[in-house]
C-alpha cells in the first residue's frame, strides 16, 4: 500500500482518522490536495502492512482506493494514472493533439528585443514565448539576466502577442516575483535535484516545466517530478534537453528515446529542447523534426534576431526567418504522426 | 597537401614519379585505386612542404588536383568530396532519395527460419535482408551463429526473395567465405577499431556497413571509415546504433544527432539501427520514425517470427505484422522530409 | 586584464576611482574583500582594453597588480595564487602537511547516535565530524533529516569531543541556522551549480566544502568555486565524490586523477569522499588508501554503528572498529607520501 | 550446474561419457584442458537439470566436482577458484607479493631506441619491458609500428637485459610471429571484444595481458577473460587503463576502484596502466602511487628517452630519470600495503 486515494467528499475528520491509523503502524503520510481529489502518499516501509490490515484500511470512511505501486515514483507513474495528463494554459493545452512550440531567446536582453522576438515567433506560429530573466551561468562573470526588469518585459511581450510566458526560477526566494509574471515556471537542468526548490513550486498552483538534469537517469527525473507532485501540484511538463556523454561534436547528446520511454512510464506531457540538446543552430531543424516524430508534445526552440550578438547561447539560436521555415517543415511530420502544430 | 587526386588517364609511370618526389621529402604514400579515379593520400607531416614545392607538385604529369584537408579524415571528408556518395547494390541505392529498410533476425537460426522471415519482410516492404551467421556474443557459452551454413541459408533466402543480404564479418580469416555470400559486409560495433579487419575489407570491392563503436566519437568513427577508404574501397555505409551512457532504461542511448552531424562532415550515407539503439521492441517504432525525420538514409530493424524464442536479441525484435504496420507509418514521415520508402 | 589586486592600504576612494574607470570602458566589476586583500574581478570583454590603457590603470593609486588570467576561473586559479591555500578550523588545518579525516554518519538519526559515533571516530583518530541534518534524498518519501534538531545534536557532539562539524546546506533560506551550528558548510553534489546558494555562502565567512557534481567537469567545478570566491569567501575545500559513468559495479566512478589535476590548476585544498565514490563499504578502505597516495588533503568517510539499520547509505558505511583499523593502515601510506594523519 | 571439474586421472573415455550424458539433455560442452586439471563448461540452459540428475552426474567416473556459478563468467570467477592466480614468467611472478613494473615505450621505433630504454628501465628497477611492434592507431596515416622487425628488436633488448617482453597482438594471423618473440601477449583496449582474437590466444600456452575496453563494464571485461579461459589458457593478467567519460582534463578516467572490485570477483591478477589512464606524464606519478595503494599487482608505465619526439603517446611518457625517481617513491607505498616492488 503506497497511495490512498480519497473520495471527493472525504472530510478532514476522515483524513485525521486515516493518518492516525497509519502512524500507529509506524508510517508517515504525505497529503496532496489536488483540485480534483486528495491523495495520501504513505511514507515508510509499507511492506509491513499485511493484506488483512490493508483490507481493513480500504473500508475506512472517505477512502476510494488503496494502491500498491512498485515504482519508486508513485503520483507520477502511469500505474497511478493511466490517462495522459494535459496542462492547460489559457486554453493552450500541452499534452493534447496539438504540438506546442515554445520559442524565444535564451535570455531577455532588453524590452525592445523581447517584444520584437515575441512578435516574430508568434507570426511564425509559436504558441508560447520563452526567455530567461534569471540566468544560471557557468561563470559568475557572465551576464546573469535582467531579473525582475526582464520579467516585466516578458509580461509586456505577452500582452502584445497573447503568448503565455515560460521563464526560469533559480531560487526559492524569488518564487513570488516569478509567479507574478510567468505562465509556466521553468526548473532548469542544474536545479533538477534542488529539492527545496521543487517542494516550493510543488506547493503553488502554477504549471512547471521540469528540465532533465545533465546526467539524470529517467528514474531520477521522475523522482524530481514526484517531489513537486507530492506537494499537490500536478501540472508538470517534462523537458528532455540532452545528456552528457563523451561525444564532443554536439554540446550534449539529445536522448530522444526518453520520449517514448516516458510515455510508457508516466502520464505527464513531454517536450524536447533541441537547442540545448545539440548546441548548434544548424542541427536544430533535423532534431526538431525527429523529436516530433518520436512523439514529443512540444518543442522549446531558441530564437534570436542576431544570434552572433546574443549575450548567451547565440551559437544555438535560430534567426526568425529560419524558425518560420522550420515551423512549416514540422507541420507535415506532425500530421504524419497524427498530430497538429 | 594531404591528398593528390590523379587524372583518369594517369599512368603507372606518373604515379611512380609522384611517389618518388614525395619520398624524397620524407613522406609516405597511400594509393587508393577507386573505380573512377586514383587518389594518393600523403602520409607524414605535410606541413613540411612549402607552398612553392606544393605548386611544383601540382603541375606534375598525371595530377588533377592537390588538396589540403584540415580534418584528420581525408577521403571520408565532405571537403574532399562535396557530393553525397551513393552505394548501389543491384540497383538498390543507399544514400539516394529512397530510404532503404534492412530487416531480418539478429541471427540466422535455421534454413526455414531465415527464408520465412525474408519472405515476410519483403512483403512488408523491406529492401534488404539482415541476419548474422558469425555472431559476436558477450559470453563464449552463448550461441555463436551457424557459420558458413548460415551464410548459405542467407543466400538461398536472397534467391527466393531478391533481397540483397547484409551479414557480419568478425575475422579477417573469414573474408573469402563471407564475401562469397554477402552483398553488404557488416563490421560490428565491437570491431569498429579492429584496424586489421578494416584494412582487409578496404582492399575488396564490396559495400561495407560500418557500425559505430559503443563509445566511439563521431571523429573516431570517420577515422575507421578512412581506414577502409585508404585501401581503395569507397562503398561505405555508416550505421548509428546507440552509444553507452549512464542511462539504464534503454540498452544504449541512440544518438540521432549523429545523423545531421555526419551529413555535414562526410559524403557517406548514414543508416540507423534503432533495434540495438534502444534494445526494447516497443521503442523501435518511435525511434525509427525519429531517425527518418532526422535524415537517415536507411534503417536496420530486427524482425523475428517468435521474438520470445529468439536465440539472441529477442526482446528488441519486432514480429512481422508489427513491422509491416511500422513500414506503413514510416511512409508519410519519409514523404514529409522529401524522401520515399 | 581580468583581476586587479589592491594594496592592503587601498582606500574606498581608490576603489571608486578604479570602478569608474572600468565602467567607462563598458566593463563591470566584482569586488572580493578578503581578510588579507581586496581583489577586483573585471567582468566583460577585457580584450577591449589595449596594453596602453592597461598600463595606465596599473599605476592608479591603490593598485598593487593587474593580471590577465587565461582560464575562465580567476580567483580559484593557480595563476592567481601560487601558494597552496590552507583552511584553518580552530587550529585544525586542511591543506597542510596533516591529512584530515572527516568521519561520521550520512545522516544524524538521533542525539545518542551522533554522540556515540562522534566519540568512536574521535577515538579512532578522526579530526572532524560529519553528519547531515538537511538531507537531499532522491525520493520525497525517504527520511529527509532532522533539520535544526539534528544541528543541535551535532553541536552537542562537538562540545563533547572537540571535533569540528561538517554539515550540508541545501537552501539559502537555511543559511543562518546552519552557520550557527556548523564549522564547515557542505554544498552537496546536486547543488554544485545551485548558483544562488553558492553566492549566498560566498558572502559569509565560513569554510565551505564544495562537492563535485555527478557529471561536472573539473573546469565547471572550479567555476562553482569561483562563484563562491567572487563574493569574498576564499575558504573553500574541494571534495571529489565520484562521477557518473556506464559502470554499474560501483555507485559512481571515483575519479582520483582529479586530485593531481586540481593540484595543478588551483591552490585550493582537495579532499576525497570514497564512501559515495564507490557506494560499497568493502571498497572504501582500498580507495581511501589510493586517495591518500594520490595526494588528497583529507578524506570524508561514512561511519555508522549499525550500517544495516542506517536510515540512509548504510551499504557504504563502515563500522567503528573497521574504521579504526583503516586509520591505522592509512598512516604508513601518508608517511610514504610525506604527510601525517 | 555450470562447471564440471574433472579428477586429475580422468580418462578420455570418462569425458566422452560425460559429454554424451549432457548432450542427451540438450546441453553443449566446452572442454578446457589446463595444465593441472580439465574443466567442462556446460553450455545452454542448465536450469533444466534437476537436482536428482545433477547428483547422478556428480558420481560419474572421472568427476571431482560439479558446480553452479551464478555469475555469467565461470572460470574467471572467484566462486570457481578462491585462491589468487599467479602468472609466472621465467621466475617473475605477477599476482604475488611483489608488484611488477612493466615499462618501456609506446612503440618500438628503432633497434637502438628500444635497447637504450630497456637498459634504462631495468636500471631503474622495472621487471618487464613493454613496447609495441604492431600499433593500433586511430589514423591510417599514423606510424603503424615496425612489425616483425620491431619484435626482433624487442627480443634483442630482452637478451641484453633479461627483461621479459610484453607486446601487442592485433590480428589472429600474426599470432605465430608474436608468440615467437613475446613473453606476454597484450590484447589492447580496442580488441577486448575481438572475440576471434580472444579464442585464438586462448588456445595457446602464453600469458595474456588483457586490457579493459574504453567503455567496457567490469562484467564484460571478465566475460572477455572467460572467452580466453574457455579455450584452456588460464594465464591472464587484467589491465585497467581508464574508461571514457565526459571529462576532458584527462585522456581517460582511470577507474582505480576496478582493482578492489576485481579482487572480489575474480582470482586473476590485476595491473594498472596509468599512462593511458590519464594521458599526461605529470599525472602518472600520483596515479601510479594510488594504483599501488589500491592493491594493483603491477603497473604498466610508458618511458621514452625523448618524449617530445616520440612517434606516439609522447605526452604521456616519462623520461628515464623521472621514472627512476618514481620507482623509489613507489617502494614505501608498496611496503605500506604489505607488498614489495
């Protein structure tokens, strides 16, 4: 017994009684109150519970179902929820038939810049705008992002174009300001196992784009999603962005097999970031096509007006015209796998 | 100066004179006599040759062009040959508009078995038959293949279906017998840097399918192709089959970005083996689609009548019906990237 | 010009003038006020500064030296500081002749437990006590540590044994409470690129033990140290703890060559954690010996009274008797490389 | 039942009867006739044999013991042979108390060169001479070794110094000539899974130094040893030489934990090649010390008179004086772990 699913009408008194019962068996609980139903995750060695005891628990008031899940991730598992999860941002659905394209610069560099790119990517058919205001940079001497100022420019770009905004959160202390402006909060690869940050975003009602760590296994990645879900936030979008290998011809090795593997293991939507995956702009188009063919629910693509002058990641950014051309090339592939773009 | 391209009508005397000239400068030579033209690869530190000396060599009788190639691989480089190389096997062209599907079992297990599968994969639309008679197995106690008997069965399957045969060579001492029956000789991942084997197949006039080593960089892979080409055989097909990473959800990590990277660096055709790349049959279909979308010139797919009873690699083999369904799903994707299947 | 080293008697006015000068050239600054001297790191493209301009800056009041450092890390580089850095914690010096042994459990499980282990490891010859109160666990359902309660127990163990305490900080919001009890603050592998956390500990005057990320290159690791140093805190101890590879016989692959590589590149002391590096208690002794022979300045070893009942990492923990035996085996090796333990 | 160990006086008739019995159960056999005893490896699914049948086999004439070994490698396993294997080459024992140092150049470049180095390394205390006559080079245009001429020079160097010779075999067709001159035949990293080459050396009575493949797991490496042993040759020395990771500061990542892991899993001796492991001469000394401390039975160290002019691997070769100094530094470490050098 790992997960207790409550009835929609379960009372606080019901919950108290269940928790007491479990604690008397030396087990802890994790209560996730979702918008639709409340789930009690049981913490500790549940193999100590006999089948008889489990049956006795199953019939307690307020309980709809009691489940044993063999995988270490529970709420994120397909075993727990068979249907695909979809994340709806102002009517734009990630995880549905339509493949969503999230485009924009690596970093917001100025007000004009982000508004210009937003208009360009919208025109080319993108559904979401990406852009970093808080930037995790390898060097403390590199441009670290514009901070809240950058968030305001993103919000203005959204107002002008209607594109919801994806932007990164690096520090739990910035959560209020980022949530104020962002439509989707990105957790970057370097923070995939920043567990305190995960718990913080887990306790808010904002969609989260969770990037895979540089060398995270798929299991660890799902455990990171479980951290967020354990706090009640089920709106998670997984983002493959390449793993670290010995190969030096590309910045990372984009692991597209992660897409079908995740489709088996979890109900969460999966998007792919080919820009970081390969690190070279002229490889982005073929890998975007491959990602769509592999079953991705969306793409994260870096676009910049003048890649050669970008303050970060210029070498992997597309110019708007090239991005537009790519969008038109992706449509027949989406169609070939029964999707729209 | 790294490569001297001879005129079609260059004489043995011309060659002798050029070689003598180079040797007088302390350089060695590697003469590749292709069907169309002869190329002299210059061995040693060519930076010792001054521009004046190079000009003097350039005008020697029999010489068409003298080239400096910065990459460590010369004949395999796009700098050396800008046009795509195509390999023609009895009218079936690898590297052209048509994406070629090479299908069949991991190992030839019996005469009936290989003939049955050959008929099934042909019916489903495959163009080539694969099957191992000499099998590189991790354990000396595992089934090692039927040897020449297996090759004979492959040849019989070819006669019945018209499908040219791809089969592996593991030992230079087996080259005569393998060449006798095979249409394409496969060099497996474990032998990618078995340089003596590469030199041996390089001196024959048979198409070679060169698999990428488990942890070979793209550069090392092209150097292995260069070994073959340095002996005169230019008919090489590169085959991506996954690299080794920390991830355990898949057998290997299929590096599809290798396809567009290779398309930039080399003129040689590139095929993908999703079966070994992922190691699980239910991931083969999405990764086959992704490979086609990424620009692969062909696919190598394991098909078996009863995967659960296969003597090797059963868990990654498709049943014929499933393979047939995959073929029909690949066609619109090929079409979306301007190719046929 | 990347680093401007100020004279000990440089005034605020001197600094203001230098900053203004640099800003007029479009450059930013990072001022690190160490206990001994203040250093101005120059941010931006310093190649824009001509040699003449650099000479003019060099003679400004308050400047001792102006340096160009080719490596991306500046303050952490051997080029910047040729002498070994030593970190002195109440008279126990890390980075000197004596190899310091930091021992204790993975997690503080109770008051009695940590006091018992502290006494045992002290008796065996350890110089520092390790123990986690805030634990980064892969699963949200695993024991997450005792929090501040655990820190108090650590402090009590220190009072009883005199062993300074090393414990992990995971969240910038916990810095006050951790600093209150810890003698050395550990930044764990998963947080090596949690840049906000690095900046936070960089602005305090506490020694930092910075673990290498799972798949961090040595360069990235030094850049993480640079983040801390850029805020003024120079008391950093680097800790190799294994990297992620394809090998499954060990939990990680302990990269001991990192020790001599770091000794060339940086002046910071380097310790090794063989317990996490291999993940199996019976491999800890040979790898501890190897680490000492390779030149490590210290070891981090997990010790537990009953490893089979440990709440985390039991399989890699030594029992006190075994640890004591190991200590006696390490002494002649330390002596063989000119060190003491 | 995986292994049947025969009595020293078992007859051919006994063997025939056992083989017949096994074949009647659908199992194959692999007969290894060692100098001391003959072992029958049982090929196929031995779980089909019931306990009663196994007991019936156990009492057949000529059988000493019948064993089930859970690991995929049998003859190489500690379960099969608990005592350490030692390999004796003209009185110099690898795997005993004395740590053997194998030193010399990467490649034999000339007669004078190899004789000079042999004398120098002998003087410094080396016990064996290494040097390649057949060189596996990444590029077909690089120096490929002197071939048989180089072998002759090695033999002459042995005659002069008394140092037994270790040299590489790349091609099964060269086995006679290599065996004629070599005392230990090296199988290089690239050929670790060249199974035909393994079988070929397995059927000869020569000690084999088997290097670990670039990205071979320890299990695969032991399976490669099993290939050799399955043909009767038990004189195998395993050589760790670094694995491939994402780190670029070193040529490979030397996996010293492989030493104690192997000491648990196998009875075969283990040596370490720090020169290839790190690829930089100034890291060879600390890693040599670490290897000795970790329990290695020997070291393989590249030494060259003029590393900067070496035809291969110059950057990782030690000069003779430096090597001599290293030898003197290794002695106290060997002594600290209860060994001699």
